C-alpha cells in the first residue's frame, strides 16, 4: 500500500504540521473541512505546501517520524526546495 508524508502550513513561514496518510487527497480535504480535530485544526494548518510519495506506508511512517525530529529551518528548506512561494499544492 502506498503512503504519503505531507506538510501543512497556516501561512508562509507559519505553523507547520507533518502527517502521513494512504490517501493524500482525502486527508487534505478532511483537514480543510475541519474534520480532523487536533493540532492542525487548532492552528489552522490547511495549506498543503509539501508532500512525498512512498511505495509502502511503513516507509512513509518512518519518514514522518524522521521529519518531526528535524530542525524547523531544515523543514523550511525542504518546502522551499520544491515550493519556494509556499503555494497550496
């Protein structure tokens, strides 16, 4: 089963949320509609600014755990490497 790691933001250089899912479109929709109470909902993280696809969900979960340990600046550089304007993907 494939998996996705993704980063949501509430604005450019704002609060970041890192998550993992097997259905990226549905998960982002849920975040935008407020169907997932928690950190992302509390801080208004609805803008998909980065994502990465993995062949196996277990690999995506491992990558998510790794990214959560990264310094904030590293996460910003990761986002800006593919999305310099922080556009909603």
